[in-house]
C-alpha cells in the first residue's frame, strides 16, 4: 500500500510539472526538450566547429524545430567538409523534398545511392521523388527496392504511410515476389500473374506518364 501511495505521489508530481510547462506563457515541454538538444549541440560545435557529424545532427535538429533556412545552410556547411556523407546527403534531400525542390532532392538522392545502392531509405525517398514527377513505374521500383532491403518499412507501425496508398501497395507486392525464399511467409503459390496484372495499371494511374520518355526508350530520371 505504501509503495502504491509513493508511486501515485511521484506520478502526481510529474504530471504537475508537465502541466505547469503547458500553462499560458510557457513553451510546450517537447519544444523545451528540442531547445535543450539544440543548445547541447551548439556547445559541442563551439569546441569542434568543423565536425561534419555534429553539423549534420545540428541541422537535423534545426529542421525538426522548423528552422528550415538555418538547417539547409548547416547541412550545406557539413557537405562542404564531407561531400560524400551519406546521412547528410539523405537528410538534405528530405529537406528539399519538403520544400518542393524536387530536382535538387533527386540530385542528392542519386549521390546517396551512388555511394551506397543498399541504402533503403534513400530508395524510399527516391520513390517520392518519382511520384512528384508523375513517373509511377519508377516510383514503384524504388519503393519495392526499399521494402526488400528494409522489411521494417513494410510495417504500418513503423511506416503508416503504406496504408491506403495504391502505389505503395503495388510496391509491396513487387517486393513480395522478389524477396528470396526463406525471408518471408508466402501465401500465394505463384503471385507473378497477380503483380503482372497490377503493374499494367501503373503507367496511367493518377495521370502518370509512360515508363519510358527519352529517345532511347529509357527513363534515366536525370535532367
């Protein structure tokens, strides 16, 4: 009984502290925690201002805090020091996708994938790049590659974006049949006719363009 009372008292104190931080005139607790993280990174950067990893982490914290212009400048400072930093290239690409700078984002994502073709999240972001360009077949290819490389991306608990999204559903099916035996439970004896029927619709879904668009009949995705 005493333990229960003590626990209740502790929870009451904690809830009071959280509520007090949300009172009028105070910042939400989450913002205060973000500010503390930024302050900690700023202090470390004073000691080591040319550390590309610290700069990238600082830029990501700025991005999450809504300080977009500062985040972009900091990512670019990090890339000036370490131009082949996979994490910096990827995060800067996400920032440009958020801002609608599709071609700049695509350039950084291609650089990421040149450095590491197995980087699942860069493939996933490249899928978004091609969705923005209305090139749905190319988008599905990259989404499916991401799902194959990182099965966690298939899990709605980790990636709720896959729910009720037709292109991602096609990509899941494509990944499903391309996953080597033993790496997942299979329900269909031969799902290839199913994915074949679905894939025919991709070129025209939602007003998408044909899969090929250059003189050689190949979509390079480069401008």
